[in-house]
C-alpha cells in the first residue's frame, strides 16, 4: 500500500511538469520515408519475402514518384517481379525507371534481359532501330538486345558505335566498361 501512495505522490508531483513541457513537432518527410521503405524492401527481397518487398517498393514509389531516386525503387521493384516470374510487370517498371534516370546503364541491361524473357527481342530491335537516328540511347538498347540474342559481335559493334558517336554522355563510361568486360577491347 505504501508503494502505491509513493507512486501516486510522484505522479502528482511530476504531472504538472510534464504538462508544461513543449510538445515535439513531427514533420513528414516523404523522400526520407521512401528511402526507408526501399531499404525495408531490399531486406525483404534478400530474405526472399517477395510479396512484402513489392509492397515496400511500391510504397517508396508512391511517396517519391517523380525524382531520380525513384528510378532505384522502380528497378528494385522490377527485380522482384523478375524473381517471381512476372517479366511483363518488370518491363513496365523498368521503362518508368528509365524515364526518371535515362543515364543508368544497368537499367538498359535489365530491360534487355526482360525483353529476352518475354520473347520480344526481334520486335524491340525493330522499334529501337528506327528510333536510334533520333535518340542515341536507343543504340545502347539495340546493342544490349543483340547481346541478349547471342549476336555478340553485332551487339558489341553497336555499343562501340555509340561510344564513338557519344563520348561526352554520362552513360558512355558504363558502356565502355561493359564492352571491356565482354570483349578484348580496352578503352
């Protein structure tokens, strides 16, 4: 009984002090929260909890949809879709990622793999081939699709052409590194 009286006395003493304390203001930071959701998604994906990972990546995209960082969230989402056997969903998300960060070479690599898995490499070669006169990044896609189709020499030639015609683009160094890994050429 004594314990309860002491406890009540302490509460009565400290309660007024707590009432005058300043309340902490919470701010909502969508970009920070998006990063947190992405990080959780990566952990879930590593642990092979793909449904939970997909939800986390989707939440990250919803919180921060139009920034360059969202291309990472889309790429992670596409990776999950590929792991569970949905390449059509992966295609859509990778295309969204490329809209936000067109200088990320690994997105092009992943998209070429998706096209191969979907069995649409011939169709995509035609469409990117037509577009390559207007958009030099289409050359990268053509080269990678050719590589995925097993037409290594043609693919490397197309990528080398890109390197020579677009030496100042940010993506060019990644293309050079890819060529170096896949051939005996050194840049």
